[in-house]
C-alpha cells in the first residue's frame, strides 16, 4: 500500500482542476485492472453457460463458437431445476417480510427511547448477526424437525431471521436516527396516534432505509447455503443446494451448472443499481 | 440525539425478542445441553460434565483447524485491507464512472456463496477454466485438487475477489465524507500525496476502516460455503477451516458432544469480537454526536 501511494507522482497536486487530486491515467489503469479481475471469472461462467458440453470439454475457446441457449432452456423447463428458484424466492421473500415487520418498531424504539437493558439488547442482536451458521446448523435441524417444520419454506425463513432481523434492526436504526425527533413530537401534538404517525409520516421519511434493509435481508437470505441446505430435503430445496448436488454426480453437466449460476446472480444484478449509494452503509449495518 | 426514558418501548422490541429468542436462544441452549452430556445412541444421554471441553481443548484436530483458520483470516486481512484502500483511493469521485465502478464492484458481493465457489472451481480447472488453463499453458504446475499450496492460493484469491470490494466501498464512503477544504489546505501547504494520505485521508477513514476490518475478520472467521464447494476441505485436511470441520463433526459424524463443545468455544470467540465491534461502533457514534 505504502509503496503504491508513495510512488504516485506528487506533481498531480499542481494540476489546474482543483478536484482532480490523482493523475487520471494511473487511477484509470488501477480501476480497469481491478474491474477486469472482478469480471473475468463472471465472464467465464457466462461464456460456459452459452456453450454445449462437448464444446466446453473438447476445445478451449474464449467465446462460445456455437452459441446455444440450451442450458438455460434446460433449467427453465426442468422442474427439478426451476422449482429450486421458486423455493428460494419463497423463503427469501417470506424472510424479508418477517424481518422488516418485526424490525421496524424495534429499530424505532432503539433510535428514540432509552429503556432498561437497551444497550445490552442492541449488542445481543449484533452477536446474532455475527454468529457462525455452522454452530446453528445442527440445533436448527433438530428444533425444526421436532416442531414438524422440517423441509418447509417457513423453517428456512425463520432460520435466516437469526442474522437478518438483527441486520434489519441495525440498518433501520442507523437511518432512523437521522430523522429529527421534532417530527415525532409535532405529529403527536397534531393528534396522530402512534400507529398512524408511524405508517403515514415516519415510514415515508425513511423509505430509502426500508429499501436498503429489504435489499440486504433479501441478499443475505439469497446467498446463504448452509442453513437452507440443512433444513430442507425435497419440497423446499433451494437452488443453491440443487447446484451442489449436481456437482456430486459423476458426470458434471458444466453448461447447465454455469447457466444455473448465472441465473442466481441475476436478481442481485438487477436491483444493485438502485441501492448503489447505500451498499457501504448497508454492509456497515447503517453505521457509515 | 438525546433519547427520552420510556420503559414502554419494550413492547416495540417484543416481536424481535420473541423471534430471535426462538431462532437463537433455543438452539444455543440445545448446544449447551449436548456439550455436557454423552450418549450411547438410542437417545439415552448421561451427564458428562466438562469432559468434552477438555477433550476438545486437547484435540489436535481442533487446534489444527483453528491454526488454519487464523492463518486464513490473517492473510485475507493483510491482502484485502491495503488493496481495498488502494482501490478506493483510485475510484472516480463522482459522475457516471463512479456509479459504474460502484455497481461493477458490488457484483461479486451479491453472488450466492456456493456460486462463488462454483465460479472459482470452474475458473481454476486446468481443463476448462481460464485461470487453470492459462497457468498450465505457461508451464506453471497448478492443481488445486492435489496440491495444498494451490488449494490455498485458490481459496485466498477467491476470497480476495469476493470481498475486497466491500473494504473498498467502505473506505470510499469514508473518503467521500472528507470536506474539500481539507484538500485545499493541504494544497496550500504543498503537502505530498503521501502526507495527504497519512494525515488527512487515513485518520478520517479510520472509523469506517475499523468496521471493514472487523466485518472481514468475522466473516472470514466463519467462512464455510466457498472453500467447501471449491476444495471440500482438501486435499487431505489442508483447507479444512473451523466451520468446515465443525459441520463435518456435527452433521457428518454426528459427534454431538465434541461438536457442541467446539461450537460453544467458537461462539465465545465470536462474542468477544462482536464486543470489540460494538465498542468501536458506539465510540464512533459518540464522536459524531459531538
């Protein structure tokens, strides 16, 4: 690090435009290299998903020679594949809804009031966000089996609440503390009940925060594999688990596997543009 | 913001409390329960006291896994933090290209973890992967399923690929919050680029960077899916990190007692780090409040 910055020519300070503090060329090269490093593996997956298996295994090509969408068609028509996506979607949406519903009032309480054990409680929530899923895999399996929820979408949704509820509370609290308290007080003086004030006035004010929290709940539930795989067998099996099972089989269908991978990247890629300015804030639990 | 004391706020917290208690406290109590009991199967348990903890503390297997885990986390931090800061310093500050970089850099963060594993599993293969093929063509021996060194390099490069953007995005958020006046003052003082970094950017970034370091440490410390997909913990045990070992023990061999004791010790470490994290966070909030 030190070498890299030190070697950047200091002459850049005298460039006439005051805001440009770095030599343009250097930073463009760095960013280009970094983005290529990031995108190359994704490109390779995309490339493979558009090839036939014979082409993947027989020759090494940087572009698909015989462009084919057969792999995607396989996934979108074969129930063992596409139900995986449906299952994942169901529990992810369930989880996001549950997380936000319970987190909103709690975050409001943390951001506005002081009460017995508030700091301890806030800390305890954080520890659950940090808890390793590996520790919880076995007890979750037994807990949900014993209450008859094993292999249901709601089981996975509830299990993911372990880290998503704390995450949502922390993110929402970060946004809520930015809203001046005077607004609450004025509303109460105007005769709003708490419920009406919260839904009609307060929630629109932190709508971006709710969006960011929803995005992160969605994402962390979507990318998680260990718990969702442990808690499902057939009916609620997520796409991620279906993918790992395919890898265990003797002859791996690389093309289909690549296509399945690309399709799991899509949901995130589609919405990322809208939350681009909040990514850091979301990952830092609302604290940036 | 000065908060008012209101004990009724507990009612607003209640749903969260019930839900998280169900999904965190009950399982943890199950783990505690197992950690102090032994079984001969048939669901017959008897009291074992702290035996399992002693076994685990003397278990070479756990210490080895912990050693590998600490080495992994250390290497990850040593690469990702400087690289992330360096990338953040080079990011365009505003306009189209800034958004473009933000979106592109976020892409790896949004990919399901097992797909990250799959991507690198394919990418590194000598027969069909770009990386493996290129290295092979250059005459470098590289086979992550057989050589422990190659396996390690693969999972480290994979993690760098996956998470460096997070450090960069956080550092970038820190950089953006520095007022222009600071840079103008530095320019008047004829400060060098290094001095600007050392005395303006780094101190101003420190808070966010602490968060980034802690997040990266936590997440790399409990990493499971990605290395599991790529190497499955092998070759041999060379990439069996803590979580992989734990899952093997608990769900693979069903060694409930040792696995539970292992889990609890693992959890305690996480608690400790969470506490550091919390302290850093609240200190930052206090500073901002001034």
